[in-house]
C-alpha cells in the first residue's frame, strides 16, 4: 500500500530533484468523447443490464480513494449538481464520511441529486442558491481543506449558465485543492473547448477512461493531474471509441522485439534524405535518433558539402551523395524505409533528390517531414494523395507546415485533431500533427493521443529527433501509426528521464533514447490502487 500524500494547491508532481514522474497507463486506455461515453453507458445499462446505480457507487468510491491518497487531510466540500455527476459526488461524500472525514455537500443546481445515494448519512448540507450566490459559496469554502467539483457532467456543451458559472468561479477563487469528477465542469468533453467559466482542477478523476476533451487543449490545462479509474464497465467492443491514449502499456505491447539470431539488415535499414548545405545539424540529429531507436543500418543522403561533418558526427551511418543518381537509387532500393525532409531545403536540387528517392524506393514506407512537406505544399513534391495510395506514408507536420499544406490563410481551420483526421482520410496517409498534445490520425479515422507531451520539448531540432525515431521504427516493421505513436512515447520518456526542464535540448533526448527503449512500464499506478488504469501529471 502506497503511503498517503498530503497535497497542496498548485503543488507539482515532480520528485525531490525536479525529476518528472513518467506517465502510468494500461495498454488499452481509450479516450471517448462525451457522446461516445454516454452511448456506451446506455449500451452497458440498457443492453447488457449493468445497473446504473452500481456504476455511480463504484465511481464515487473510487474517486474518494484517489482523493484520500492525494489529499489526505482536511475537510471536504462537495459541490453536487443534478444528474449522474452530482450522484457521483454524493457517493464520494458518503464514502469519505464513512471513513471519518468531515464532509459538507453543497447543492449546485436547482434540482438536487438523488439523496438516497447518501444512505441516510447525516451530512452537513448547504445550498449555493438558484443564482449561485457568491456569499453562500464563500461560506461553503472558507474552512474547506479540499473542494470537489461534481457540478456538470460530460454531456454538457456550451458555456455554463449563470448559477453554475458563479459556483465554478467561486471554487476557482477559493484557493483550495480542487478535485473534478470525470471532467472539469465547463470543459467540453468532445473537443476540450472552454466556452465560458470552467473548473480549474488540481486533479481530475475520470470514470472508465479519460475523456478526449480533457486530453486536448485548452481543456487539458483545466484538468490538472488526470487519473482514470475502472468502475465496472463491460469490455469495449472493437471500434466503439475512435481515440485512444499512447501509454507505457500500449508502447510495451507494440515495441519491436529483436530475434536473438538477427543481423543489421533484418532490424531495419533506413535511408535519411536530409541536410541542405549548412544544415547538416538536422541530418545529424535525425540519424543519431534513428540509431538509438534501434535501426540496424542508417544511410544519410545529403549534399557533398556536408560529408565531412556528417561522417565525423555520425560515423555509424553511411554517407550517400545526392548528386550521384546511381548511388542514391541503390541506397533507396537497399533500404526498408525512407525519411525525407530534415534540413533538406526547398531548392531545385532538393526537389530532384526527393523525387528520385521516392521513385527508386518503390512501395517502401516513407516519412515526410519539414522541408519535404514544404516542397509538397509548394507543388514541387509529390501529391500526398497519390503517394498515400501506393505505399505506407507518415507525415509529421507542425502547425505551420500543416497550415501551408492545407493552404490556410491564417490559423488552422477547425480543431487540430479533427483536421488531422480529415487530412489523413483525404491523403490516405497517417498524419502526426505535432503540438501539446501531439496526435496521430490514420486514414481509417482512428486517433492516437500522445501522453507525454511537455513544453520542455519546444526547442529547435526536436522534430528532427522525432522523425529519426519514427523512421527507425518504420524501418523495423512498424506501420506508420504505431511508429508515430511509439516515437511520441519514446521521445517523451527520454525527455522525462532528465531534469533539464526548459533547458532540454535535442541532444539530451537522443542521449536517453536507448534507456527509453529499455524502460519497462510500472506494473501499478503510483497511487497504489489497482483500479487506476491511467495517471498523467498536470501539463507544463
């Protein structure tokens, strides 16, 4: 049993030396939208006969145990709205009261939740008033040790109405640790949008799985530490939910395993087309990352001017002169995957080399990044739809590159994850759209959400590292979506293994990639509770 931890509002989940706790997660952590979650609730209750009351009881008790582990002291004030979210709050309140914790329930809607969930426990009760009177809210929170947000559930869209908005504002201003149930009230569970006042939780306890909106910005910034608990749902039929989270358990299950009697050509041969004159650094970072991620053989195709620095910096790689058509074609034929773009430039020579490599490599998997995408956007490269219909393709744009690819005059149209899904289907390519979080969208409109994004990774050259890792995994036999998800996970683990914070540079990530590949996921949540399936620290 893990020891209790006393929490403080705004406290970091970093260790004593500033080292970040690495994400915990089972192999199958879905990320349903609010609509998908509600539909599955109905399926479980109406079709399979799972008692709805049982799910509420399990949710409330599990959330109470999580609260006890993180915030072990102080009285608890539960703001309970109507419906199932308020019911979850009452079940939590009753459990805590039964364990001897001082608990007060505040009615946070005109309609009170089902009082039968209290099982006759005589809890102190207050009413925030139909209009969410600030004075009542202030009195409720004045002596509280911990606040619980059970005001609005995952089925709410649009800005909260006046009473609930005032209650959420009062909770946010109280200066107390705040625990939200399922999703912070006011956050759209489908999109992560925050159209009005929304709870700013220190911890969000999600029931069944984290909701997609709590993983996407700006909703993620409101969720704090995100913990998902199993509450008794039946097994999820295939294709029920569109999105899932990249977790350590998932990464362990899909990471390539080398046979004992293998050799370098059997564990991935990668051709890296990178590095315009004066841009050898991008090629170096991508090549080093590819090697550390397990590629058995790496060739770097670049301009002759870069040869001395490339061979000096990455002696393990074979240099190929892009001005030699025969050598370039032979390298493409001999490689099991291609990465094109890091530091490549957009000159005519770069466009010619890209065309030659794509033609010679046949139907081998290809990753297009950086300047390869810029060439495509300018019409000097292949049409992505044509390319995607002939071979496995992974494209890894950041927001600016995606904006150029879709010819957007200003910012990206629509929600980033929806745009990634739409473009993946239109281009027949897997799309890794970089951000925080980064997402991987497949042509079949499935979505992987990165679990280890951090503002520490916002540094020039990190994209080259990511491309090198993903290309290495494609060369080792991973399909593009698995390669993209694994690359996000491994680079995230490598970044978290250090303590550089904003001073993190690509070389730090590359240096720890081998350790990230070897790292085995923790078998249990750091909370020591067997029903916790996912535990992600607050974003930074």
